[in-house]
């Protein structure tokens, strides 16, 4: 928006894999929106740096896990596909309630989301996660195989997280 704020009648804001970061002005507007009870749904591409958007999500208790998630549990990626095409575990929640038995969520080329500490006002809920045998490949751009490197942290990793703030009414899903 160019008016300097998000209109009050907006029910939610969707940011879908931005190819560039927010401007400083957009960051201020979005932070104000969330701080005043806004609803935000964000998807990000692990290859695009978005420090301003990341600062909005950090205010909601979430941060990026650097790297590309690699799944080693064959129940968590589809047969015949690369180990970067994830079939994550689903946590029961109002947000995931429409996904029933026999359905899967498919998350190709994902990054992990690190949850900060919940507080009296802020609740962080994992929606999707990898198996405990997944890892986050740090040097994915130079990799020639999906083999785990010495500095690649082990899972499990959060792939989707919901943050809700009881004091402000804000709800953010990343």
C-alpha cells in the first residue's frame, strides 16, 4: 500500500515467496499491522534473502534455519523423487483441520523454521515438520550429492509454524 498503512478492512495479508525483500517503509507498515492484531500468511524461498521480512517474522518468534532440508526417512519423501521433495508430518490444529487421513502435504525444496520461546502472550505451534533423520544442507549450491556434510545440522525441523499473540490478536503463519 502507498498510503502508509494497511486498510482496516483487510482481513489478512498474503506474502507468497517474494523475489525481493520488503522496503524499509513496507517493513514498518507490516510490523505495525501485525502489532495491531493483523493476520499474515507467508511463504518464502530459501534462496532469496529477505532480512526485512525476516525481521517481521522474528518479532513473531520465528527465524530461518539456514540451508536446504534433506529428508532421509523414506516415509517422508515420495518414492522416485529427490530427498528435497518432502512429505512432512502434520500436526493437528485448526489450520490443518481440512487435511484428513490419506492426504499429504507436499513441500518441495523447503527450509526449516526455528521457533523462539513462547511467552504468556505468544504461542508458537508447529504445523508441519520433518523426521528426526532429516538434515539442513548448508552448502547446497555447491553440492553434487545429497550426502550430509560435517556442518549440516540434524532434524527434526519445523517447515510450517503458526504464531498467535493473545494480547494483540495477531496470527501469523509461515
